[in-house]
């Protein structure tokens, strides 16, 4: 790849990611969502029905728009060089102080492809 093409792609991607904006979250209380890291306060679970209704609207959204919308993920997992998962816990996770986990907590998983776009949204208790 020649240097001018590489420079063009770098600039184009930088512009694309810097233009990412918050996404519509319907009636979800995003202030509570962002204040409920790892689901420790039990606030995110109240938005489960709305999240299930809207989850497919996040397909194709880039990672920066997710972060602007939902805040920093509770956990990021790189599966291989072409996939990343953003985890947001809906129920208290093992990262919460004083909480004993009897079962895997409910979470929303955003699967991001090699170009950091959401390719799947899953609400589950399972790990990828």
C-alpha cells in the first residue's frame, strides 16, 4: 500500500470516528445507566425492556458512538484480531463489592467487527 493511500485512509477513518454521535436510546434513563457501573446499583435492569426493543438499531454503529451513548464498557474482550466485545452488565457482577454471585449476571454484549462496527447485540448471561 502506498503512503498517500495509507495517509488518506487514516484521515478518513479519523474523521469518521470523530463524527460519531450518541444514538437514540428511547425511554432509557442514560444518567442512571452511566452511574451503574458493573450493574452494582441495579439501575440498568429497569431499562431491559426498552433495550430489547432498540437493540437492533445499534447494528452498524461504531465503537465511539457506543461509548458516547452508553459510557465506557464494563469489560472489553478481544476475541481475536477481528472481533471485540463490549460488555455492559445489567445485573450486579463479580466486580461489585459485597455482592456474592450465585449465577452469571445478565449483560448486553455488543460484538464489534474488525472495523469497530457493531455486528451483533445480545442480551444474555453467557460469555462469548
